[in-house]
């Protein structure tokens, strides 16, 4: 299941370099995860200090 970044995101950028497939990017306002690229590994959630990435159940 792909991950998504919730509104809890503090825009610290710690998740982006940890993504092994490059699915995370900053769109000028917030960090987003490309669902088609996401490997569902959870690395972003493991490094996030505020717990913003979570599994996208949609």
C-alpha cells in the first residue's frame, strides 16, 4: 500500500532523501508522494519526526 504525507508535515525534508525510489518531492508548498512510484517500504515514515507519512488506504 502506497504512503501519503498528511497535513502534519513540518516540511523538514528528512523523508525525501530516504526514499529509495525517488517517489517524494516538494511541490513548492508541501512534500508529496507519487503513489505510482511508491514502493510501500515505510522508510519515509521511519525517519519523519512528526509522523506525517502514513499508508494511503484509498
